[in-house]
């Protein structure tokens, strides 16, 4: 990356931060219906400025504590945590990424994306969403991350939690009782929070 390209990316990050700050001053909080808050993570990865990315994600966590994020954003968060040596946190975020879209890791590793017969809670939880993923295990700068992630998702613990999560969503696909659905959703949430 040339210095000029780096400068352009840093300007984009700065402009996003300014737009979000202006929004908070104007409205007393964040509306951000444009989703600007998700963009800096990818820019920090492009710059290989993982410490800057981590600082941004800490800010994000404080200012958007209830924001589940999109699967690709959670994946970027996982990359940044790993690159900063925070593998335990990265492992938790990887599971959160899987729960947001169970197909993303297959796409990343260029494996067949096979639809799962389960309840898909949103349009970001479907196989087609993976078409938006711009990262690949073949990228040289992600080589160490790719090895770590592949080892992680092959562990018995990770696979067991994924299987539990999928089983809950399979049951949600056939359950009509409102209280039973609420209990299943709570069970899924607790599985994510306990990771």
C-alpha cells in the first residue's frame, strides 16, 4: 500500500468518526441508519493497524453495547482480536460470528456452503449473505489467522457449541408456541454469552 492510499483510508476513518460524533452532538445519541459504525473495522484491517482497530472496537462496544453487528463485522472483529494476541476473546467472537451466520467460515475457507434446515432469523443469517465476505483463507496476510481459526473450529468444544446452537434453531423452525420459542431464544442467547 502506498502512503497516499494509506492516507486516503485514514481520512475515511476520520470522516466516519466525525460524522458519528456530529450525530451524537445533534441528537444526543447515535441513529447511524447508514451503518457507518461498521466500516472502520475493515479499514483498520486493510491498514494492518490492528491496535488502532482494537481501540476502535472498544469504543464501539462502549457506545453500541446492544448492537449485535453483522456477521462480516463480527468476523472482522475476530480478525482484529486475533492479530492483537487476544486469542481467548477472538475465540468467543468467532463463536458469535458463527451464530450470526453459520455459513461464513465455510465461505472463508472456500468450502461448499450447504444450507442448513433451520430457522433463519434474518436476511444476514442465510447462505447468500456469505457472497459479501471479502476475506479468504488464501490471503497471505491472514495466514496465521486462518490456521488458528481452522484449528479452533475443529475443536470438540467449539463444534459442540455450534451443534447445540444449530439444534436450537432447528427446533425454532418447527416450534409455534410463543413461550417455547421465547425459551429457545433465551437458550441460544445464553449459549452465546457463556462462550
